């Protein structure tokens, strides 16, 4: 169990570091604006902010990974690929087929998000941000695919499923965990949305709704096929959203 914990924590920590250049480029304009509007306000240098953010994320991911890997076996949630690698445990499905299927789920999730976002864009304040490079977006996708799955699926979903089974809810516990984790996944994106767009009711609805939908997909994959398959689907969705399809759609919307 300790080996699984360390592998997942290290992978998630790499994701937390990989996203820093993307975050700084996305928020640079906001930081510069705050500096101009509040000349007396002391704002730490970007390198210091990145270091603090990385340390906080790594610690949080360590706690989330520990709780998730402790509770998941108690509610029959799995990491089939890691078990196969470490112990030779048989994977109960076609690995190649499931990897292709998870990439397909990522593509479908990305298309749904982009389609719905084009509708929401007409009802939220106009905003602009400096488009990160494809390299930065690719690195940031590691955070989405690994780190966010650790926080929302391995930790939150597992915890909700575990607590639900304790009070005797049976198989519905998995759907409770999937839905609650998916909604909280959306809520977790609100601070970034507020900093980029502003605080409005429609921004809240858009952010939660657009993130809850893929969160349900990823939660189902975790339940049925293991956390690694959910990670592949999430990573694929982010690649389509931020590297392949998203930049094209945003250019056309301008």
C-alpha cells in the first residue's frame, strides 16, 4: 500500500509543479492590474508565489493520496494498472480497448464543454487572457489528469462512498460519491473563474455546470475501471480542451 501511495503522490506532485507556468501566464494580467490599482499593496514576486503554491499543493495532495489509498480498498475501488505493475494482478478488462475508450470519453467531454461554453459566453462578462503556449497547456494537462483526479476522485469520491456505505446505502453510495465529487470539482474552479471573469451568478452556474459533467464521466470510470483510467480520460479531455480544439474554438469566438 505504501508503494502505491508514493507512486500516486509523486505523480500528482509532478502535475502540481507542471501547471505553474500555465497558471502564471493566465493570471499575469490580473496580477499586473492589481499592482496598478493598489500601488501600496505588497505583491510577492511571481517566483515566490509559484513556490508557495507548489508547496501547498504537494502537501494537500499528500494528505488526499493517503486518505484515498487507505479507504479505496475498503469500498472496492481500484488502481488496476498499478496492481498489475507491482503485483502481477490480472486487469479485468481489455487494457488497450479501455485506454482507447477513455480517450474517447475525454474527446466527448471536451466537445460537450466547448459546445455549452459557447452558449454561456453570451451571458457572462467579456474577458480576455493571454493564451498559454501549447507546451504550457500540455504540462497543465498533467495537473488535470493526475492531480485533480487524486483530489476529487481518489480522495473526495472515495471518502463520500466510504461514509455512505457506513450508513448502509449500498450500491447507491457510488453514485452519491460520483455526484458530490463532481459538483465539488466544479466548485473548486470558481476562484480561477472569478479572478478571470468576475463574480456573477452566471459565472458560478457556468463554472460548476461545465466541470460537473466531465466529473461524472471520470467518476464512473474510476468506479468501474480504476483511478488510472479516469486519469487518462481527464488528461485526454484537457489535451482536447487546451491544446487541440480549445484554442481553435476561442479564436473563432473572438
